[in-house]
C-alpha cells in the first residue's frame, strides 16, 4: 500500500459526459501528479500540483482540468468525454515535487467511456 | 525533451533464469532514472532509482540496474526470477520539476 488513495476505482460513463476523479496523497506529501495510461499512448504525464499551485503541465487536453485543494487532495475533471479518453488514470504524490524524489502511485481509476 | 526507449515489449523467461530488461534514454546534462513495476490491477511501485554516484544500483526484490552514461542505458537485471516477478516494468526519466517520462513498458512473463 503506497498511502495514495484514489476514488472511484472504476467509472463507466457515456460520451459527452463529465467525470471527476479524486486523489488523496500520502500524509505529508505536498506534490500531486496525474498520469494517464492507455494502450496506444502508454503512460503519459498530465499535470503536477505543488501545495495548491500548478507546477508543470504535460499533454493534457483542454477538456481536462485539475486542482489541488487546501487539504492537499486533488481532483481531475474530464469533460465532453470521448471514446478515446477510456484509460487508467493514476495519481502519484511526492514530498516536495523535486526531480530526484520517488513518486508514490495510487491504484488508479479505470475509466470506460461508452 | 527527454525520451525513454524500452527495447523489448515482452520478455518471456523460465523461472530461476536470469533476465535483463533494456532501457535507453535520451542524453542530458544530468539525468535521474527510475524503474517501476506494475503488477496486474495495481499501481506502480518503485524498484530502484539512479540519482548519482555508483553506477550499479540495487533495488527491491533482488533487482539491480546499471547506469551507463556512454551508452545512455539503464538496464534492469535479476540473476534468478520467480513466478511472482511476472509484471509490467517501466523505465522512466525525471524531467523538469519532477514529472516522469516513461518508456512503453516491458512485460516480463516468467514461466514455470
């Protein structure tokens, strides 16, 4: 158990809908990362937050947004969903977001868009 | 931008045999390299990482990796694998503020 929790575990929805994925980092970690894992694109970095502020952005679609709240949990919002958004979404956390740090991954949220 | 190439998508091996999973990265002034393992239906778990110093890095579960700057490689090895090592293995490089750039993954299939 990494200490990172993600809810829900599974999500099935329809095209055009909007969903919210939630992540609670390890106790004491200030930085949260979101990754998308799909068969065609592999594991891709989406976005990073540090203590409530956006720190780095990857190939995140404009339909996707995220935020980190004062209690350090984070939410990833996916809107106008398309079939191609079906994937496993991972959240990871680290103490301060430095590039030498180990990132601890949650179990993921599996999203299926029908 | 950094990139990582895992040269084998699947590696089948018999139990108790040695294994090497290959990883090459694009060169950079300073590079921090990681190997993560993903067991079925689970998140990623760190096996080991190279930050600096000794080029031979030892990790959990008997794995080790060697950093080779001249060949821009960071291959993962285990002298004797077990059935329980069957999983997907990801090589990654840290870029910028800490985001990880992952390779495509290598599926290790350990056969009895």
